[in-house]
């Protein structure tokens, strides 16, 4: 996991920690790049591809590539399953 960024909003920090805890619990974090983790974090926050691209200062196509890599690495069947996976993380205990 990339170094925890300084969050001014406690809810953002809480989401980041929830993501890290879930991925660690399921031994998924080592397979993911820092960029993929950032894309997953912002997706979990509800941001769409253009907004994530703006946040990370990259092209939207780069975000799509990262999401496709995440889907493959997590063994998911597509974007709909990726969204369900994010909901599972969001509803997991802190």
C-alpha cells in the first residue's frame, strides 16, 4: 500500500484504512501496484473515471487500464463485479 497520504478529512482516512485492512485480510494487497490501489481507493470513494484521472493527473485511458488490471488480478468477471467488490469493501467492518 502506498504511504498513507495526509488526509484533512477523517472519513477519507477511514476509507483508506478500510481498503488496506480488507486487502490485507484477503492477502490481495501484495499483487496490486500503488497506482491500482489509488484507483481502487478513489473508485471506493465514488469517483468516476474522468474524476479519478483528474485527481491522479493522468489520462482517463490510464484509469481504464488500471481498472482492467484490477479486474484481472482480483479474478473478477468485469466492471459490474468490480463494483460489487467495492460495495463489499465499503460494507466491511472497519
